[in-house]
C-alpha cells in the first residue's frame, strides 16, 4: 500500500503563486511516474502535470509556461510550482503515483484545495 501526503494548497489572488508537495510512503526506487491532477466543482478530474521516473515532465496545455513539476532526486517527493494563477485553476489537486511492480494500479493522495480569487 502506498500513501501519498499532499500539502501546500490554499487561497491566493489571481496572479499569485503556490507550491504543492506530495510525499510518498515508499522508496523512490519503487516509484515510476508521479503526477498532479485536479478536479474543479462539477467537472471531471484532469491531468495537470506528470513526471516520469527519468524526470521527463508533461503538462496540460492550460498550464504550460505557468506550472512546473519537479522531483526531488533524493526523496520520494514531487512538487508543483504554480505561478500566474488564474481563477480557472481553482479545484482540488490530487497527487497520483504508480509503482514499477504494479503499473496498472493508481495510488491517490487525499487532495489539497487550491482556490484562486479574481
């Protein structure tokens, strides 16, 4: 069982910044891809950014140039630096991880709320 603990959400004005963190309860060598997803009220959960085990990032078009995903080389932690936030970035942000030993299973964190006011 993998536990993912997210932190860093909050309320911010449009144009502001937040940094999310997600720490996994397993060793870094066990983890393959990790990523951030978000769910706005009344909408489906969507991919925001993901990072491969090799450190290659992928971003949703809506956040390119504003968000940066990174992975701590020594820890089993990923980050999402969010700049130039917009009201449409509001939602619950979830961390997801996959393991090499069981790639078909998705592990999710409990979510952290991000609210951007105009």
